[in-house]
C-alpha cells in the first residue's frame, strides 16, 4: 500500500512487475536467463553508510517487536536547518533520519528482496566482466533514489551505483551512467557527485514540478574532482519522443566524448505515455528506437531495471529497449 494523493492505494511498485518482464523476455527469446549469485554485503557498504544498510536489514524485526503491523514507515522527517545531526535512538527516529518519503515501507520480506536486487545487479556486472557485450539486471526493488545514507522512492539500496562501484574496483578507469527513468536519479547523482571516474547523465522530469524535487536541475554539474562529470536534462511534463530524443542525443554525445570502458543504463520505462504516475509521452515503438540509439555508443552495457508502472505494457516496453539494442 502507498499514500497517493491523500489516499492509501495499492503500491505501484509491485512484485508482478518483475514477473511480467521475465515473461516477456521468455516470449521473445531475448537470451539466457541467469539466476543471481550471492555477493558479500561489502559491495553495498562500499557506497552506502553501513549503519543504514544494517538498519534496513533489521527495521522490520524491530517494528514487529514494538507490536506493530503493516510496514516500517516514518511519521516524521529530517528537515533542513536542523541543529543536530545525531542519528536518533528510537525506531521512529531512525526511520525519520534515513527515509525521505512515505512510499518505501520496510516489510517482512523487504530485506530478502533488497539483497536479491543488489545481487542481481552484481551478477550482471560479473557477466560483463567475464566478456558479455551486454546484460540486463532485472532488479526489483529499484535503486536510483537511494543515496549514501538515505532511501525512498521505492528504492532501498542503489543497485546501479553498487554495480558501477564494483566495476571501477575491478579496474575500469571510467564508467558512464545513463539514467533514463522518468524521475531524477538523485541517489546515484549524490553517490558519484565528487568523482571523475563516473560520469552521471540523466534525462528526467523537471524537479521543480516532480519527485524527487530536490535534485536534477540543469546547473548541478558535479563538485571538486567531479566537476563537469554530472549532467542533467530536466524536461517538462508532456515531453514526447521528439524532445526527449534530442536530450538523448546530447546525453549520448557527452558519454561518447567521455569514452567510458563500460556504460550502465538505469532503465526506467515510466516515460511511457500510459504510466499511471508519470507525465512523459513515449510510445512502445520509441523504446525500440531508444535501445538502438544506446547501442550506437558501442560500449559494453549493463542495463539495470528502475521504474515503470504501466504493468500491462511493462514487459513490452522494457524488452523493446533490449531488442532495439540487440538488433542494432
Ligand atoms: C524508481 C521510481 O520510479 N520511483 C518513483 C517514486 C515516485 N514516487 C512519487 C509518486 C508520486 C506521484 N505523483 C503523481 C502526481 C500525478 N499528478
Ligand atoms: Zn521513476
């Protein structure tokens, strides 16, 4: 369940999403499906605060011990200008500290899914490392809203960022992230904001009007060593393929100029015109074009699943990107 426009509604980010994508992959015989291997948690704690990771792992147990039902969810939030940066002791205090929205409850099965989602991204990264030209990590829950020490937007740990960091640790000098989810990848941006070995490029809804509201503006260009290695393309509600693909052209030019060893695509298809919570107007065929355009970079490519909530067309839209890429 999720709080949406003042009412409690069924969650948009639901288990069925992954099943439908998997079904469509089978239908079109996209390629072999590989189960995720388990990786040590140090890959996650290399980009996230260890205490937050432990918190997510244990929050539901603590919640239950307080006799509560539903999911562990905050009723209060950390506000700017506060005078104390200490992590509170109580569970409600820690929820207020680490969570930035009310749509990302920790439930009984969350940790298993969160850890599995991270392992999925790392397994796909390993396939690239072992020589595959491209791999798709069917991650669920998504990850790009999760930052160093905060989570929200249906995301707990940042699957794409964890994979990127692992790829750099394996010896890549330069990794580019292309985030094409409808929402700005605030967590990924923050994690790599001061680094020049990871270029972050994102095309998304203008944060002056859309979640996550506090990052994704065009003037956010990176800081210190990372200055010039962060590039945002905020676009207005109602953007269709023509304007969106112009931004994509500019994004791809910047990535080509960077010359990454590996490209990681944070793949959200909530840019679809039928998406129930988003306001871009891409069509099913546009996702094929998009996949082709990404392939034109000719870099080893890791696709990591993020958002997309029009479940009836979700499998088609995601797999269209991948077949567009494969067919190019
Ligand atoms: C991974 C991902 O796509 N996360 C998205 C989280 C979005 N949560 C905010 C949803 C609010 C939708 N507001 C819709 C306004 C309709 N006019
Ligand atoms: Zn999204």
